[in-house]
C-alpha cells in the first residue's frame, strides 16, 4: 500500500479545477495529512488542458512527487475544436491523453464518460496501456450525474465523490468545506451529487487496488497557503499600507490579496495604467511617509527599471516583488522558470544599489518579505523579493502559530521633528538629507515632507547633500561611495546580527554538495534525503541572499565539499554565474543541472542528475533536464 496519495484532477480552464482541488487539499489537510499542491494551466481564460496535483502524506512533503497515482480526468468542456485534425489536436480529451505518461504503475484513472467517448479512449490506447501498467480504470458519467441534480459544472463534485469512495475516505471534511463555501439550493444539490456519486461507486465497482488515503494527525492548527499569501501577509505585518500595480500573471495573486485586505486596515491599493506608473506611485507614497510596495512579472518588471533607479538615487525605501515566469518576451506566462535573476539584480541604468531576497518556501516568503521591508526602511534602499510561478501558486499546510508575530510599522531611519532640529542644515535652512559626512553605515537619515526643518530636494540627478543637482567629481565620488557602503553594512548585519536566511540540508560532513535557490529548494531537499538513504554522502544549501550575496556562507559550503552541483530552472545557469562572479575560484568545482521546459523539478530528476554527474558519464539525464560541466571542462 502506498504511503502517499498524489491526486491529479485534470480538465479545461474554466472547469473549476482550481477551486475543486483547493477544497480537496483542505479536506486532506483537515484529516491530519501534510499536503503540497502543484498547478499546471495554460495562458487562456477558457479551455485548454489544466490540472492540479495534490500530494498528501502523514509526513512533511516539500515538493511535488515523482509522477502521481490517481487521475480524475474531466475532459475539457471548453475545448476549441473537438476534431483531432485541428491545429491544437483534440483538446477535449487532452485531460486524459496528456496525463498518462506520468501515472505510476498500479494507479487509478477515473474519467468522465459523459464527455470522453469510448472512441476517444481507444484513440489513446487506454485499455492496452492500462493492462501494461496495471492501472485501474473507472469510467463514470459525471456529466450526466451533475445534470440530473443541477448544472454540468457540478461534475467536479461528482468526481470528488467517486474519488472519496475509491480511496475509502470519509466525506465529513468535504461536506464541511462545501457548507462553508455555499448555501441554499446550490449546497443541497452539490451534497446530493456528492453522496450519490459516493454510494454508486461503492455499489457498482470492485476495489481491487490498494491505494488508500494515508492516516495522519496534526498537533497544531494548520492553514493551507501559497507563497503569494505568505508574501502578502508578510507585507501587512511589516506595516505596508500602500500598493500600486497592474495585473500580470503570476504576480497578480499578491496584488489581489493585499487589495482585498487593505480596506479593513486603512491601506490603499491602486490599479494603474501600466507598471511604470505603479512603481512610480509606490516611490511617491514612500517618499510621503508610507510603507509602500509594487511588483510585477517579467516584462512588467522591465518597465519598472526607471522608477527603481529613481528610488536608488533618491534613497527612497521601497519593496518590489518580481514573480518570474518563462520568457523571454511573453514566453509561457503560466509556467515557472528562474530566468529573471540577472534582470532583477542589474536592471536600471548605472551601478545597482538594491537588496534582493529569493525565498524558497512559504515560511521564507513571509519572513523575507518582512526582512525586505525592515532593511529597506533602515537603510533607505529598494529591496526586491524574487520568486516564481511555482512558489506563487503552490499550496501547502503551515502551522498557524508560525504567523503569531508582532507587527513592525516602524519607519526605520526617519527623523522626528525634534531630531531634525539637531540635524545638519545648509545656510539657506535646507536639511542635509544626503549628507556624506558622518553617515553611519552609509545611511543619512531622512525626513518626511511637511516636517518642520525637513525641507530638501529629491532628484534623479546626482546631487549635493541638500539635493541640488551637482556634478562636481568629489561630490560624486563621496555620494557614490556612501550609497555603496550600505550594501557592505547590510551584508555585515545579515552575517553577524541575524539568523541565517540560507537553508541547509543533509549531514555537515558530506563530501558532495547541491546548491540551489528559490522554489527548487523542496525538490532538492527530498533528493538529498533519498541520496543519503541510498548510501551517498550529500548535503545541500538553498541560498536566499542574492544581493548583497551570501559570500561567507556559500564560501564555507563550497570549501567543505569535493564537488557541487547547482540546480536551477533556467537555460543559462544564471545562479551559478552569480556564484562564479562573486567566488571565481570555485568555478572548476561546480557543475549545473538545468531545467527549462515549463515544469518544475521532480526529486527523481535531481537524483538522476547527481548519479550521472558523479559517474562522469558522457550523457545527459533521461528527463528534460541538462547538465552543464564545470568551468574549463
């Protein structure tokens, strides 16, 4: 009997796949299991194959699994063209045909025979493949059942009922969630469909499979959250009360969550005409004395380059979030990739003066968003939280007590009017806002417009201590060196005064290292656990501090291993390139394992990458991943 359930519900965009899977994941969580979800969907509003995968076990789950063991295929009721000779193929059956390759041996298939015909089933050789792989296939007229009691969209509910029956799962938590989400006739109809599908399945089908829902329990209250939830809640607890943005997948989730919550706490949310305006508005709000943020994805963030540079030059604290997706250009808007790292580190003209954090899980997304606000306002510098579509949309259970933190509304190095009376001013009475003399850690405290004694000029040009445009070479060098000193001071604070934001895995004395960043962290952690269980000696580090770079910790890690493999989701090894830029002497010690096909890593792919790399074989792994040799090889 399997010790985990990996349930995949597949249909078309608009078929309610996301909402159904969220409720089923919550039901599994409430039954005492740890859960982890993975979303795969096209960049279309209606139609197109989409699925959500839920991995559930009575132990911690940190990533999607290797394949899955239960498919609920609804078919695509919004297919563009049901004719097989159409350009995009027969979209109606893709929720079945495109999910067969990853189904584990002995797995279960439930498909809606009200939409997927026997002719369609024969076209994908389902019966033959089922016999080869010992799959258990259950055709059920979910569409007809839903129409009998209500509307066709309720076939999702019928599918959940069939799923619960086949897994010998009680309906209590599913019923509770349905009651929380709906009422009246709609609730009654859905409950009828749920129970009829459940009872019909138990009466009409023999259970020859051994797949069941694992048993588990939680000692504390759990919440099902995404990385977007965590970033939004971190911003709220950090005192953020202004956000401006323009919708763009996948950053929109953070924007939406904050926009929904701000009215109840005196915050302001502005949807503007484009990303230039969004970032500029956030800079203005921060200048006026409010903790502010903005963000976007890919091409939208590219438009923020000029306001970002303005924030750097005017030393206006600001937090931006950049949610990566597969590029370049429009690319694959709904697929994950980690290819915006160099863009985020260096975009805008001139030398970069910013902080960049890359959280790798839900807890880190919350904590590092709070940290980004604290660093930004203490040091008067833009801070960026970079993440991707995977972390943005995947849901996992988190201990509710984790968020029991005190809020931090403090405005950092902002002077009071009393302090301004003692501050340096020029002969005209202007405040020396950009004073490069005696600026501790490179920070010259700021004032807020309207404060008595706090008058100064803010300009994107190089400027004098009071903000007048100034091109004197001595002033330029003094101001530039003072601004750059902030990054050195921030790095020193992160190294010496705070808990590490890097995450470590495996035995400290291991011989081989795996280095990663961002959302790939969970798959790497599981791969390391498997490799050590097989007798290998492997440890890992997931790096979050991109700028200023975590030089000390990464150096110590690389010095402690014989070889290291850098795992990331892009085609050009951008993170490995950053390590080599900062720590060039380790170039011949690192190889890369890269994936960029629009799907995140599975643990088995990393295990295979390690085995191929260790064996020094002249071949690539079987999966759609690529090994890049060490520098000089």
